[in-house]
C-alpha cells in the first residue's frame, strides 16, 4: 500500500514539474532577452552620448548622428552594407540550411563593439521582442534569435535578405513558438545599430531543409526571412516567413 502511495506522489510531482518547467524556462528566457536588449540599447546610447560630448554637440540642435559620416557607427553600417553587396555578387554560394551553422560571419570587435548582438527583432502580432545574435550557435538560439551566416546582415538596402533563425520548441524560449500566428501583411520590425526598419509579411511557406531558395537574396528587394522548425518538436521541415521592407 505504501509503495503505491509513494508511486502516486512521485507521479504527481513529475506531472507538476512537467507543467511548470516550460513556463519557468520561458520566464528565464524572457528575462535574459530583456536584459540583453536593455544592455544593447544602453551601449548604443552611450556611444551616441560619447560622440556628442567629443564634438561638443548639444542635444538642442537637430542633428542626426546616423547621417554624420564622422560617427563611427556609420562606418560599421557601411562595412556591413559592403559585405552584403559582396554576398549578392557572389550569389551566396555557401548558403545552406540555417541550422547547419553555429558561428558568426562578421567580427564586430575591431569596430569597438564589445557585443555579439547585431540588433533587435520585434513582432507586434506575436508580442515578441528578442535580441538578434551573430551566428546560430546553440547558446545564441537559447537566448534569442540568430543571424544566419552567408545571409545579408540586417542593415537594409536593395538586394538584401537577412535570414533570422529561432527555436520554437517548449524547452527553449518562445522566440518563434507562435510564428504560425503571423499572417500576410503583419509587421516585422528590425532595429540595428542606428535605425529601426519595418517589414511586412509577404509570403509563408513550409519546406524541406535542402530547399533554401527562399533564403537567398532576391534582386531588387529588401527582405527579412524568419526561419524555424515546422513543429514545436524537433523536426526536419522548416517554417519560413518572408517579409519585405516598407519603411
């Protein structure tokens, strides 16, 4: 009799744990993501303030630092834009399945940026705001979304397609867990070092891992492509959302 009671108690504990574990993980993920976003924003503000103080520029003047060629973050953006153009010219010959990579394709440390975050992804429909890390490593995918190597960097511009990968299973954060809520016309916001860009969803598809056509740059277009697994459990098929820039 006692043995049956112990088994019942153990099963109850397991059931409670199974119920609360994903929720605890999601809360921890949200906390990490918001902390990373806050730190990213603080650093960007610090860089702007430092630049203003160095040139003795008052906030009273309507000066857009992002348009000042002397502002060093503008040089970072220019470097990323040049890298994007090179990808376009080379036809992204090395682009494969997004989850086949785990390292960044651009080193921003030489530019003075002590961070592996390249921007922030926001999707109003999903009530989602997460950092975009450089490289789809397991750690980055556990902490937010990740820029996929050999795709355009999220700085905008004609002939670009920034591919952003994320998990959606129950053991990680909610990144793209609710991606199926997205519909044609929904907005996707991408903030980088100096600007926030607005995209609208134009296509949604389910493909096999080797079907990567949607991840490539499309001539004359400014795109952001979100990619994750088709189901919340581990699966081979990919769920892809393509968004085109409107602002």
